[in-house]
């Protein structure tokens, strides 16, 4: 192959620089590409942080993952059955104490839990606080609407408070479990507790591909940014870019999935999740189980005492 | 060990035998066309050829990961078929005896930590935990990656990932090592280290089959070369020194430019007669 016969003329000439002077251009905010790459970096940072937390020598980190899964899931079920806000607040305080004992930064823990609550529960509970949905005594009048008094009722606010504290406590328990346990150990614990093999397989694969695909997306967008000479990506080209990237990523994901699967099969993989860590029950695990049972019995007892 | 023409293996005493294998991806893109080859125990064999000639596909066939559309593959005196590998006992025996290092370490290093990654194979082999822990520590030390043991794969550089991928295969102590472009993407020092390791393993009796188009390291990495043409067939099969001397053949299969000399000849290095 001769270089001179196939190289187009324009490639052998100097390109006129777009802006040879060092003038200051219009500053622009980041578009889809910048947001995606910084989002990917943030996710990796968060994962690193979670791994650091899981590696601490706190209370929850020292427990057998099977004990942790069973105990915290048990508390989750009890939480779902509680009917009084003060009891739920007590349980929530318990999760804060567990977080502190597990060397978790409380500000981070509280933020991580309460960040999602307005999004997931706010939409559901807000209408229920109005007297048009939940009848009762209006404690916060909001005016009139077509001749009807509109306001927040005591019953509605109590129901909303109940839902919010229950969701906050439940999410806290799940966050405690996931952030204090390395992913591989969590999957192995679930498998040891007879969780379906298919579920473990899907969860394990999803976690593995997450980072591989994250790298693929970052590479694609960084390569795109390196070739972006003109100004900011507008909304239309941003949408086209996202659609094109999704398509390309789908193809890459399929190839990658096949390669990873072959690499696993080549090393004797037959669908079972196994961990190098041998789980061992110790005195601390037994004490934790007893403490959880005592907390659950106390919470249910007080809840019943306060009546339905 | 230098292989002379008289020492060339026969199919009778071979460990791995491929007979008339053809394979096409998606039934449309041919990768192997009537390929026959064999590998004896303790050999160092290189699969040579230009990009896309079918080397990696043949390695996957040898690893029991792809199965020829036509022809057959025999390993350790047993036919290797998709159906046969569904037998748990046969699969376990085969997988523990044949280790494969993929070209793309990214795909091979998928566990949450390096330690988990290296333990993946032995765990699937059903070894005792104490033995697994000992083997993993030994492998980490041998590949000089002890400090990476608790790191996640996505925190590693390309060279480090390659070391982890090699450790994750060696820890299973396979009889046969299949390596796809083992020296590609490695810096000079790591390349030297890897070649020394493969030579040492071969001296200890391991059979090594590698796919490459890097002629510079070939005399140390292989005693015998199986050269693929761009039409996915075997162009020749012979001792490394003879293949490297055959400039017309190397040019015909697109491994060197017509009129140029092989890297070893160009460098003025002597070739064994």
C-alpha cells in the first residue's frame, strides 16, 4: 500500500488554526459529555469510599455477613410492622448508634438516607396530608378552593410522619448492611443463606459489568471530547450523542459479556458464587443477634402498648 | 530446547490435536478453514499470523471455549465437545489442566478485588480454603503484586492487570498454558519478565501455546511456529529458526513487508542453523 497514492492532499497541508491568537473566548458550561465523565468519576469515588468503609474495623464490619444479613433483615420486617412514630424514631436512633459504632461518618450516613426520602416518599405522602384526601382536623389552613377549606390535617400529617420515619429507618438498615459489607461477601452470604443461584449470578454479573461499562463510557466520551473543537453541545446533538453512545455501548456490552463469560468458564465457573472468606460465627455475632432480637421485641412490645 | 525438522511432533504422541477444524463467527465470517495442528507435552508453540487470521479463535478452540463447525479437537486423549464439557467431572478435569490468558485483561479481571480474582479458579476447582489461601499468596508474591491484593481491578494499570490475569491462571497450576498476544501492551521490562517466566514454566514441564505476531521475542518464546495465512489456513508448521528465515513466507502471510527482513535478521542476530 503506497502512502502517496492514498493520502488525500488536504491531509498533507497545514490546517488553518481556528484561533491562532490567545484571545479569550466565550466560557461555556459542561454539556452531556462533561456531566457523564464527571458522573462516572464521582461513582468510582463513591465506590472507593464504600470499600474503605467496608474495610474499617467497626462493629458491623467485624460481624459474620450471614448474621448481619439475617439480623438487619429481621429488623427491617419489624420496622415495617411498627405503627407509632416515637417507636420508629427509637429504631432510627438505633441505626444511628450502629452507624457510629461501625465508624461511619454520621453526617454522610444521614445525608445518604435523607437524600432519597423526599424523592421517593414525598410524592406519595404529600397529597395524603391534605384534608381533601385524609379527612380530619385541619391544623395548618392553606385557604379555600372552590368554596372549600383546604389545609393539612393532623391525621394526614401523622400518617405522612409514620411513612417517612418508617422509610428512613428501613433505608438506614439497608444502607448499614450494604456499606459495611464488601459486595463479594454480601453475595456469598446470600448464597450461604440459600438465596436463588440465578439471583446471585445476576447481581454478581451486574456489579462486574458496571465498572467495565463505566470505563467504556468514560473512554467513549473522553475520545469524543478530544475531538470536539466547536462550542458547547446543544440539546439536540446532546440527545443524538446519548442515543448513539447507548447503541454503541449495547454492542460493546454484548462483546464484553461474552468475553467475561468465556474467561469465567475457562477457570471452571459453573454458576456458583464462592468467596475466599470462610464465614465463622463468633461470640460477637451471637451477642449481636441477641441484641437485635431484644431490640425487636422491645420495639414491638412498646408499639403494642401504645395501642393500634 | 531447539526443535529440528526431524524432531517435529507427530499426531500420535500429541497432547492437543486439532483435525480439519473450521469455524465461522455468526456463520458468515470465517475464522478457521480446515486447520489441523497438534501440540506435544512440554512444547513451546507459537501461532503466528497477521491480524484477523484466526489465531485467537484457535486458542479458544484449544481452551474448549469455542467448538469447530467442522473437524474435531482432542485433548489429553479425549474428544472435546460442547456436550462433553457439560459433564461436570470432565469439565473440571479439562479446565484445571488448560489455563488461558486472554488478550484483553480487562475482560479476564472481573472480581471485586485482586485476591478474589486470583482465588476464583481454585475456588471453582473445589480446593480446600487453606490451600487456596496459600496458592493465592504464593502467586501474588511470584508476580510481585502482593501490594495490589486488596485493590479493585479498575484501579490497576494495563501491566498490573496483565500480571493479575496471569496469576489468576497460574494459581490453578495448569499443564497447558494458552496465551493470546502475551507481550502486547507490555513495557520492555515487563515483557522480559514475562518471557523469563514462560521459559521457566516450560522448563518445568508446562506446555505453552501462544498467539502472537511479534517476531522479536519469538526465538525465546517458541520452539515451533504454526503460521496462519490471511485466508485462515495453516501456511506452514515448523521450527522457529526455519520459519524466521523464510522471508517469502513471512511476507506472504503479512508478518513482514515484502522485501524487508525479519526483525532478528535485520538486527544482525545469528539464527541457529
